[in-house]
């Protein structure tokens, strides 16, 4: 399994949506998530367990009411707003490989506060963007448990408190007992053995049933025989009634076919056809009246489009003539006024002022003025209509309507008329096919009577079949009672053998469980010993022995001398606890990620160095470390440098009381680590 990403929305201290990418690469397996105390490191681990296991995430399964209170309590409370959040969600994308290959899943758990203060929760499991279909949605939670049993997950997802409990005296035997039980599935063996014990207890304490007398057995046999005769009679009656019902149905079908052939289908639609005919007639009348109204107006004129276009052209010409005449008159008046002004002008010749008109040049000037103001002759363009502006605009409007709108409107009316005429003919043809009442009424009356007979026959057939079913069941019950009585007499002779076999099976189960535990304990001893020596800073070889019955742990030195766990230093106890968890995880054979919270708080520098070199890079294909800046510090980061694929820092905003996720890891720690 590989955890690809985790998205938290309004969960615990995490406000809004916060996403962390977690997937490792081929050479770098470690993701470090740093944060001060109280920023949400433990909440990260809690979120993963809650998303996967729901109410079972706690080591003690919560009752429903307590679980709902827990969910409500985990909805984020933003200190910067007075409006509280009403929902929260956790979403995990992960890869899981099996014999069919690797599939990517998305597990999401969402819940929201209801109006009455309760909780609505939804768990969803997707693959390839669609809900997982090869497992019923009601069993998605069980499917997750199969991929990663909650007991086994305790060996892979653990915090400093878990390590500390293991390091304390006498707690490791309980942890080992639970771990081995989860690894081997011995709870199933124990359940089977308990069920056998219950069976034996009930069988031994059960009172002996009195033997049935021969007369009782004979009564049961006679009753069974009598019921068989009744069943045969009921079966014949049911067959006859069913045959009559079938015949009645065939008669109805024949009459329906006759009615159909006589036009019954058209008769059923008579009312609709007549209503449609009436509607068509009304619409046709409206359209025809519209055409008549157009005929009384501009429709005749629209039949001469060339003449209308000629009229519009003549009106344009006459408008030009009127404008030209006005312009010519204006030019002529201007020329006359100009010459009159020039005649009054005097110019100096020598010492005298003489009129300009007396000069020889004046005639030339006058000629130029007359030529430039020469009016155009408009008599070649006679005015035919001589309309006023208002009259001309009205004529133009009529002509344009006759050319454009009226033909378009008449074309649409014509097309609709053609469609309606065709439909009218079809409706009238269908109406003509309707037979007369003299022909149809006897057929419909006969059909009604036949349907009544068919219904009665079907009801009688159903009653006969029900009677047959009751008699058949009674016969089966009687035969069953007779057979059970015979079996009861015979079983008393074999019951003692069954009890003896149950006791033998219990003994075999106990022996099998013990042998299985002993074998697995040997594997655990070897792995825990190897891990403990690998992580210990002392060069002496020490071995771990585990009692397969009590699960008590014994530590021996390289001379096979017993060592009391109390003789270990505090750091060695922590290393011992981590070795136990690491060894159990390896024995489980499940390729799961390891998530460890605050793992180095009680370790000295030498033990931290051993963890950095031997444990974290090799503990799993994916290792997520939740740490403070005093655990994974500037000296420790370079030790893991080549194995780190991502680093995040959890920052807490005291104003909003919210945690946000940022890439990087305590800037000052990284800066000191570089230098």
C-alpha cells in the first residue's frame, strides 16, 4: 500500500481544505511533517485512522451516541468568525497491489451537523473516479478492514505514547499477545471453539424427548396419505379452471380482432377526430378570411411588381427635379445679386474713380458669373404625379408593402392552407371508415360480456391454484413432521457420537492454535532480535525470547545470561519498543506504510543516529514521521537527507485557531542544516 495524498477539510485544528502529497519515489521513502506541540501532528494520525475505520478507529469501539459526539467535536471551530462550520471531511488517495495488479482507491469520510444537533455521516470508496462496484457499498468498510486489519494497523501507525507503553514493564506481553492474535487470526479459532462449547452445553442439558408411539407415527402417515389424495383432486380442479380461463381470454382476443376489423379503432377515436375536424375548419375559415381582407387592400397591386418598381423610380426622379429647380432658382438669384453689387463698385483710374461696369473687363466678369450660375434645364424630366411630401410617403409605404410584406404573408398562409387541407382530407377519410352503430354496438356488447366471463374465469382459476398451494403445503408439512419424528428417534442413537466429535474438534483447535502461535512466536523472536541489535548502540549481541503462553519477554546477552528489562537505559527501552513494533510489522508480511508520531523525544543523540541510519530508511517502502523541531533538528535532517522525498510544516494561527500546511520544514532548521 502507498498513501498518495491526504486532504483534511475543517477537521480538528485544520481549517478549510488542506492537502498533503505523501507518495514516495523509488529512492526516497521518507516524508517529514513538522510542527510545534499543539499544531496538529497527532490529529494527522488520528485523521487517517478515522477515515479508514470510522467508529472502530479507537482501540475501544465507541457506542453510536459517543461516536456522534466525537464527530461533532472534531468539526473545526474557526476563531476568526462567528459562523461555525457545520461539516468536516477526510479524504485519502492510496494505491494497493494484489494478484490482479495495482489499483488506486480514494476513501472519503464526510459528516455534517443536522438541524436537530445530530450527525449525518457518509463513507465512500472510489476506484478510477467511480464507486467501487465489485464490493457492495454496505461492505466498503469491511473491504478496508480486509486490506488493512485494524489490529495489524497498530503495528504500522503508532505514536510516542504507544512506544512509551511498550517500553514500560509488563505492558509488552499484552501488546505481543494482541499483535500475534491479530497476525494469525486466532480470534476465529477461539470463536469456533466457543461455538462448539455452546453446542455441547445445549445438547447435554436438553431433556430427552418421549418416543413417539407406533399409533402416532401411523396417524401422521395416514394424514399425509389423505392430504396427497386431496392434493391430486385440487390439482385437477386447478388445471380445469386454468384451461377455462385461457379459453375465455382467447374468446376476448377473437372479439377484439373482429371489432378491429370492423373499424373499432377508428370508432374509439371518433370524438378526437370530430374535434380535430372542427378545429381545422375554424382555422381554414380564419386563413381564407385573411386572404379576402388582403384582396380588398393592396393584394391586387402586388400582382404588378414591375409597375410598382417603376412608380418608385419615377417618384425618386420627380424628387430630384423639384430639388434641382429650387437649386437653379437659388443660383440665378445669386448671379443677379452679384452683378448688381458689382455695378455699384468703382475703381481708381489715374486720379479718378470710375464705375467698374464702364470698364471693358466688366463684360468678361459678367459672362463668367452667368456661366457659373447657368441653371439646368429640367423640362426634359416632366413631373407626372406632383405629390406633396406626405402623399409621396404614403404611396411609397403602400408600394413597399405590396412588394415585400404582403407576398411573404400570403406565401406563409398558402403553405399553412395546403397543410391544413391535407390533414382535413385525412381526418374526413378516417371518419368515413367508422362503422355504423348498428354494426358496432353488438360487437362491443359481446366484447364486454366476454371480458366479464374471462375475469370470472381468471378469479376462479386463481382460487383453485391457491387451494392447491395450501393443500400442497399441508401435505409437505405432514410429510416433514413424519420424517422429523423418524429422524428424532434415530438421532438419539447418534447424538452421543456428535458430542464426542465436538469435544475432539475443540481439542484439535486448541492444539492447532498453540502450534500456530509457537511457530509465529519463533518468527517474531528472530525479527525483534535482529531489529533490536541493529538499532542498539552497544556491540554485544542480545537475543529476545517470548513465552508462547504468557508472552512474557526475556532478554539474554551474548553469554545467554538473563537481563532484566529494568536494567536497560531509558533510551534502550525506547529502542526495544521500536524494535518490537518493527519486528512485528515485518512478520506480518503486509507491505503497509509506517506512520510514527514524535518518535525521538526520549532518545539521546547516539540512538537517534542509529534510527536515522538503520530504521527510518528501511522500516518500510513509505515512512511518514511526525516531529517537532527539537526531534528532527538541524543535526538530524542531514542524516536523513538522501531518503527524504517531501517535507511539510504545520503552522498554527492563534487568531483563527487554525492549522495550515506549508511545504518546507522550519526554515531556521533547514538553514542551519545547509550550513
